[in-house]
C-alpha cells in the first residue's frame, strides 16, 4: 500500500491492553513506511514513552477523566490541521466520540472507530442485552465514521444487534501482538522463581489485569479458597480494588498463597509468564484480552471464563479450559482439572496455544488487515461489509 499519514487517536496510552495495541500498531505501520502520529486524550504513560523511544511522535491533549468538550475539539482539530492525516483511527469510546465530533469542524478524509470491548459501560447500569447510553451515541454519530470495528466478533455482533453500528459498516479486527518478544524462556523461569523463592515443582498460577470489577478477581480468590492444593497465585496489576482484594485474601485464609505484585511493565510481565505454570483469567466481560495472547505465546495453558473475546482465543480442551463467568465453583473446578492433568499434556496445550497465536494473531497479519481498511476508506469506494474487506 502507498504511504499514508495515519493519526492514531487513543483515549489513553498507559498499560492497558488497548494502549499496548495502539503502540504495536503504530510501531508496525511506521516500519512499513507510513507517517504515523499518536495522540492521546489523557496524559501519556508507559506506552507513550515506549513509542517515543521508537521515534514515533506522541502527543497528549492532557485531559483527565473530566474534560471540556470545546477545548478538546479545538486541540484535536489543531493536531489534524498540522499533521493532515489521510486517516484518523480512533481507539476506545471517548476517542471515538471526539474524533467524530471534531470532524464536524474540520475536514477529515476518513475516520475509523475501534471499540476494544464487548461492553463499554459498567454492567451494573444494565444488562448486556440492553443498549446503553454510549451505544446510542455510537448510533447517533455513525454518519461521521466510515467504519466501526471491534476487537472481538462477539463485540461486533452485539453492537450490530443493539443498533449501535449498521452491519454493513462493521467489522472484527482482532488484537495483534509481537510474537518475537513473548516466547518460552527457561532462563527467565529459573531467575524469577529463584527471586520469588519458588521451588521448581511448586505450581504457580498467573493472573494479570487492572484490579476492577470487570476483571472479577473476587471470583478468582474465592476459587482459590476452594482448593486446598491450588498452588501459588501471582496477581499483576494495579487498581482501585487492591485493598479490598487484599482484605478478602485474609478473610478467606489464603494470604500465604496469593501475592499481589502491583503494576509491572510488559517487558517484566514476560518473565512472570515464563515463571508461571498456567494462566487464569476470571473476567466478567472482555473484548479481546491481549494478555491472553501474550500468555499463550509464552506457551502457558489457560483457564479462562467465557467472558467474550476469550472464547475466540482459547480452544477448550486444546489450548486451555473455558468456564462460566462469576462462578467460583466452576473456576475452581477448571483450575483443579488443569493442575491434575499430566504435565506433558499441559505442555502440549501451551505449545498449541503458541501455534495458534503465531498463525492468527501476529501484529504483522493484523496490520495487513488495517492497511486494507485504510485503503478502502480512503479510495472513495463504498465501505464493504464485514465479510468483504
């Protein structure tokens, strides 16, 4: 594809899966010869710093969670006028809305919107079957975006079902990852386990994610409490629920088996993945969890809830096990089943997981899909349907 000016506009550029995906896409598009600029609505974070090290220009509009819409529009408008992009590719709800609204005030050749979750509102506000206020806004502003994509097919299907996006303007583009950086590493395993004073035969579960209601670590901790021989559990991530979860470990009598390691940068997450024996994801809902791709690339067998996009990643019985959401009993049963399987079979699961990631979810193959999207929306062709692009 000929060189294009591509402005990647993200709600944030910190440690979240969506943030990391924007970083990987920017890096790959630049490698392919495109002019790339990344703009974040919120102040920059770890992913922004990484991209600056790659000589990708990264700017922030500098807003916190509450921002003045006219000022935000004016700042994004200035970025667009300076960079003159062929495509503004927005990621996550707030960036999607701001990119669309800004188009009313400044010429933009094409806007692409990407949702990174199956459900972009707190589920306490309603059922997953109901249309939310955010989805109504997607519907009202749809004419300002050439196409709306989702990182999981279940998310695409839901947005079409509730009327947030017309079927002919929707498509699933999965997350991609750098498979060369996440792989099995025996030296890292020995080093991290030695640092954590973990014996080679002691079973270690790894869980990674922000400590929020969505990730449902409460269910994980209750599942651990139901297993007298569940091994150690390492939880990586920061969030508002940390103190509550630490208190729960004490109440459940599992404080000596669960360790909270706080926020860990991606390059160190790789070490923990190699040191662990299996990965567990307890989320209530997900888009396409990048952390599962990373764990599978490191050849970890998976136990995951059926929380959305995770079902599109994990082949039940082949690369891991899938269990219902919000069920400590079922999650405990899945963890026990995996631990009780033959070690050689777990290794086979992990190897199959990496093969699946390499074949279907490399950032190179995902960037190919994005280039096709960019070509379509800037060529004057009618936006194709989900199965045609």
